[in-house]
């Protein structure tokens, strides 16, 4: 009977360790931001694009940007400034411009993919056919209460021109920019928003930016 007490203590300690680990995992999950760029309806370029807050906490969107890559290799980075905000507690859709936090389950209607690309064309003062666009990268920078630094999300879309114009995501899910190295990149997005430069950039620069982070 003497060996029962130590075993019971060890089992109880193990149970507490597992319990605390589960609490920690649940805490991290509930405090982790999760934004997704959602391609609604179908692969048509006239389908709506949504930015959805799937995290547990409200989040404040600082900026939404589009990076348009042409088949010629030219790259343009521009801000997406006109969108509709929909929160789960609202009865009506209000036309706003980055006003207030985006609640859990709320989303931004960024417009159609065609709208986003055509607005990018208008912003740089040129008229370019949609057929000349190769890829579209959408990215968002946001402030999340538990974090001292801005967090972000991005997703790439490819335009297919064979047998009719289609647009589809290149990744299964939206990349979450939450670690320190990624947060530095998000800060650069915000700096670009404050000091926009709408000139072509080398395609190699974009490829370096998209290299996977360890």
C-alpha cells in the first residue's frame, strides 16, 4: 500500500499538467487573429471578394492593399479604400471607410475582383485589359488587441485566360502574418499606405518577398 500514494500523486500531477496545457492552448487559440480573404460564389472575376474576421476577438483593419502583377512583369501596389463593412450585430449594411473594429464573424465587402483590378488600373492612370493581368495578391494589416504589433493576412489569386476568364486562389487558405518576421513585413505595408508609390517594381523583388519564412 505504500507505493499507492506516490503513484496517486504522480497521476494527479500529470492530470494537472495536461489540464493546464489544454487551458494554455485554448487561451492562445482564443487570442489568435484569423482573417481570411474569401472568394465568394464562383471563379468568375465578377464574384465578390470578402475579408472575414474568423478570430474570437474584434480586430481593427488598418489597410487593405492589392498587388497586381501584369503578364509583362510589371507590379503595382495600391490601396483598396472603398468597401462595405458588415458586422454580425448590424441590421443594415453601412458604407464606411475603415471605421471602428471588425467584430467576430464580421466582414468587409471589398467589391468584385474586377472592381479591385479596375480600380488599380484607374489609380495608376492607365487603361489595361483584365486579360493582361497574371496574378492578384490581396493583403490586409490590422491591429489586434492582445498584440503590441500589427498583424496581417494575405492571399494570392491567379487569373486563367484559357477558355474564358477565371480567377481562383493559389493557396488553400489565407496566410496569417503573426510572427515577428512577418509582422515586420506588415509594418512595411503600413508604411507603403502612408507613402504610396504606384510605380512598377521588378518581379524578382516580389518573389523574394514571397519566399516562405521559417
